[in-house]
C-alpha cells in the first residue's frame, strides 16, 4: 500500500491530527508508530511530541528489540510498541491514545458493549491491562500479552492501545472502541444494561 517510508510517516501524521480533532487524545499525550514493511524497524513519535503538531522530524527510527542508545529520544512508551511488534508479526502499526469514555467505563468496572456492525467486525474484543506506571516494563509486557488475544486493549486509568496491519486500521479501531464506549454510556443513561450486538452472527468484510 505504501511505496516509501515517507508515505508511511505521512499516514501517521494524518491520523494523529484526526485523533486529536476527534478528542481521542490531548496535548502531548499518546504515541503512535508504524513498522517498515518486511523489516525489523519502525518509526515512533519522539518524546514530548504533540500529535496535532507532528512533522516528519517528529519520529524516531527504531529497531525491534533495541534497548539503546537511541539516535533520537523516542516516546517514553516505546517499550509498549516494541513488545507488541515482537509478539504480533501481523501488526504494522500501534496507536496508544487516551479515549476518555472508554477509560472511565473501565475505571468504574463496566464492560464496553458493542452495538454496531463496525464495532463487532473491527474491534471484536477488548483486553484489559491493570494499571502500571507509564513507560514501565510491566505495562509493556502485560499489554503485549493482551494483544496476543485482542486488537484493542484498555490500559486501566490511562488510555487504550490498538493495532492494525496499517495506520488506518489501528486508528479505525481506536475510534470504534471509543464509539462503543460512548454508546455503552448512553445506553446506561437510558437504563439499559444488557443490549449488545447479537452473538453468533456471521461477520463478513464487504
């Protein structure tokens, strides 16, 4: 799909801007990455970057399994991205954002329900990672373990992590995860605690 690394980075920048405008993250929160196809290298946002102000210079080029020294200072969550790439060879992009409704429901002990076909088709299931300090090995390891079974995970009291074969899918899953959380919240306000996408329905990509 992408012919050059410049196109890969441009895709990250576009989706990062949309993530901010959609309210999925604020300020310097969040970090995103993309794996260079057929290689063990990836680009990740640098430490302290704001996702709505990214330029091609906002990314550090990393090698999977690298622990330093780094040519550029990557996001403090680089371990999370690195562990996921090591765990999932099919994943080429990782988005760590801060969707507020999803985090709130998880903190209050409510399960996010799926109401739409897109939720069921693209999110499918949601893993949950207990709270660990940001940038810690524990957070990275536990998230990677959840990603063995899921494409989306809530990081308790923190944010979410979503993955995909490209930045478009990783971002789509983050957006749909928050949409499902918002719909769950609205249903609860209406007094509904059970309605969800029907089980056993065959899901077919268009």
